């Protein structure tokens, strides 16, 4: 356990009959960290959060908070709080009554409760007269802020979030992503955020943990996971990507990628492991369309199948001779091509990433 960790998870497993939902989960979360846990449906995200907040018991392993076993503590006595997707606000109570509810449970006096509730409403940019407003009169964004205010009224050691923004429209979600990030900076609280949205995770979190089939594939800052994934799964899960199989002639030691020419100095410097599965990854924004005389470390050609406007970017789908389709993105003011045109394209070695995985 790290000296700076607030939460330590060791060997956590959860079984439902013969099905293993979580497999030997190990994790340290730092004091004041914003950690996002991301994964596809069925990866184990919901199971993990239920164990952390005490809604279910693990099959094996332990959960520690500040050096003390948290999994021995009943859910209602844990110094943590959960913000659900459904928000779980009380419709028959006013905004103020919702926010002060945790303080009422603790036996705080009415005057002190109201003072704290008004402070929290101000923190979330809700006018003081909202204190008496009915929950039913509030918009979706306002309800989200009220739920967060109520969570902070608990003064928890850790705030857990279970996809709280997934039901909101795009513009409101973008606004609340920034507000949550700013709230985290202002409060210094530890946030653990479950989401299926990579964009949310990258915008808000200090680190991202990628969960797949009940185990962590990779944990690290967004920049590291996006640019230097440890597996094909992580590379593909973190957005559009181009993955190329690398082969090496055992007699000559020559490295090759189907339908690509590779600069000699680059081919000689690629640290290929003959006992592993070798994959070269390059993101769409790192591939460029080449002029006739231009060259690159890796060069290929193909026919443009599609051209799509993505706001500030243009995305191309380009088919190579072997029917493999590349995804290429350029700025929307860049020189481009039209569907049906044959183009040359390439990328440089420093803008790619070599993934080595054990052969099955």
C-alpha cells in the first residue's frame, strides 16, 4: 500500500455461481485523486462499485481505507458517498431539504443545516431562493447539481459516481464535466468515477483504469493510455485507431507490414519480439495525406471510400489494396481528397506505438 493512498484494494474477486465477475483486482487510489474506471458493458464496473460502497460482499480480497479494513464496515457507516445515474432525490422534499438530509440524519441543528445547504447551493451556482423550490420544478442539470450538493453535505472521504451524466443531453453533459472537474479541484476530495464514456474520463480524471472481462487492462493518465496502450483492446477501446500486424522473416530478420514500405533505418530499429504478437498502432490524426514527392517512415496508398466532417476535423476512410481500411483525420482546412480518389499516405515512426502481447 502506498503511503499516499487513501484507498487500497488487494486481490478482490467476485463470483456469481460459476461466473467470475471480478478477477484479482489490485488498485491504489491517491488522496485527492480523480480516478475514472472505464470499460465496456459486462466488464465488471457496476460490480466493482457495489463492492466499494458496500452494496455487495466480495468473494475474496480486501478493501482498505486509510489503513483500516473498509469491507468490514456496514454500507451505512462508511465515510463514503455515492452519486447514482438516477440521482435518487426525494421528490416530496424541497431542494433545501434534499441537500440537508444527510445533516438531519447526523442530528445537526436546523439552523446549521440550512446554513450549510445555502453554502452548497452557492457552490453549485444555484440561487438561494432554490432552497424552498420543489424538486419537480428543477431542470435536469439543476437536479444533477442538487444531487452533488447533497453528496458533499455528507462530507465523505471518497465520492463514488456511477455514470451520473449519461442521461443528459450533449451540451449539458459538457458543461457538467467541467463543473465536476472544477469541483474536484476546489474540494480536494477523492473522486472515483464509473463511466462508459471515454471523453468524460479523459476530460475530467487524473488517471483512467480500463476494465475488461473483470480485470484491469491498464491504469494510467489519459495521455499515456491513449498514446501508449499496452494491448490491442486498450488501443481500440480508447477511440478510433489503426492497428497493423508486423511480421519478421526468420531467415533475413526483415520486418514488414502488409502494403507498406518502411524506411530502412526505421525497420532496423523496431524492437520486434519474435515470441510475441507484434502490433503497430497509429492514431488517425497521426497519418497524413502525402504530396507526390513527399515521403514518410511508413508509406502506403489507397482509395478514399468516405469523407466525413467532424467539426474541426475531417475523417477519411481509405481502403488499401488488400481491402484493409485505414482511418485518417486531418484539420478541416487541410488539403484533402474526394471519395474514389487514389491517395498516398504515411506517418512517422515517433508518432506510432509498438504493442507487444504474449502469443496465445
